[in-house]
C-alpha cells in the first residue's frame, strides 16, 4: 500500500523538524501507541494497539531514521509483528519539509507499507481503510500539537 500527501502546518520548519525528532511528542500523535522506548537518537521500539477488521491486537515495532537532511527531509523504516496473528508489517516513509513562509511549513509524506500473514488475507480494502483512518487522526493530532506549541513560543 502506498500513502502520500501534503499537510500545511502553521509553524516554522525548524519547529516542525524538532517535533518530528522528539519521540515522546511525535508518538503522542500516533493513535494506539501504548509504549515507546528510545534506543538511540535514531531508533526506538514501541507497541501499538490496533483493530483491523474483526482482529484486535497489538504490534510490537521498531522504527529507525535511516537518512536525514535537517531540516528538510528524512527517511524512516518501520518493522513490526502483530501479537494475535503474528502478521508482519514493514514500512518506509519519506517526510519532506518545505518552508512556505517563516511561520508556515508544508509537510509532504510518501509511505510504502507491506503486510504479510493473516492480516494480509483480510484484503487491501480493509487494511487501507484502517490505515487511512489512523493517518487522518495522526495528522489532526500533529497539526494541533505543532501549531499549539508554535503559538506558545
């Protein structure tokens, strides 16, 4: 599955970049995150509760920033395993930041996600619908957090 889009944030590019690198603040925007453990400046482990169609469970995952060009672009990878079906999830996301004005940033993303195992049997439509809802909620939370912090600065 491929997900891509752009989001305009009312915050300077440097503030958005710092937010993306702060594991605790970033993970608070991700629906279902139950636990996050920072391993180093570029890697962390976590657990994400999720419901996909009729199956509810949690994904243990590891995320790593593979490449970055501060404050413009980063490439991150994600690997996880579902606790119920033992399905595997692999993803790669590129995030690009573009300053529109000093107080406005365009965040572009391109994500490729692959699911293998019993969850994949549910089909692309159910997986895509679930992922789209999670992505929309993430963007809503990200916008609220980043813009609120930017106003307070």
